C-alpha cells in the first residue's frame, strides 16, 4: 500500500509540474535584398515555420541610402504552405498594406499566418517611393516574437 501511495504521489507531482513545451520559432534570420520598382513587392527569403499566433519581428539595420533613411521600407508578412511557396499577404488588418519601418528600428508586425491556415511565414518588402527602388535593406526577422517592441501596424 505504501508503494502505491508513493507511486500516486510521484504521478501527481509530475502532473502538477507539467510537461516541457517547445518554444516558439523566434530565432532571428538575416535578410538582405534589392527593392523592386516602386509599387511592387519582393519576397527573397525562404519561408520559416510559424509556431504560434504571435506577431512577427523585424529589425531593419541602419543604411546609408538616403531614400531608406528618409522614407523607410514597407515590410509585410506573407503566409504559405511550404518554405518555398508563399501564397497570401497575411499582414493585419485583412492582408492589406505594409507598415513602414525605418532604419535602426525593431518592430513587431501583426499578421494572420496561423489564423488563416498557413504553416510558413515569409518576409516581403517594397519601396515606399520611386527613389528607393534598387536600394538594399538588410536586417533580421523572425516569424514569431518574444519581447515587447512597438508595433509597426
């Protein structure tokens, strides 16, 4: 009987502590690409698995390009079914628009990748003005976020 009580106590202890849960996919991946002509969107990075419904994180490095310093870059988050196939702009609200992020800013982007049934997130960028076409923004991003940065949208 004593053995049974010890076994039950151990089971209750394990249940009260819980089981380990894997962390979200918040590690940073670098990006650098040449912006397309104004009013076009480019997606140069492979998609990353999206673990949860948290916002995506973007850190746009400083740049010496006048147009990027003055006008920033439109960043959006797209969803897809594999790491190589992007399908839809999932940036909130409603998959429209792309918030502007300026150099040296760390921002969160609200998006609906998981909510709309996609497993992979992609970062996309577009030039905010014709003069910025061809400029090369660089930075870090992650599909899931931790921390408390300001929202870009």
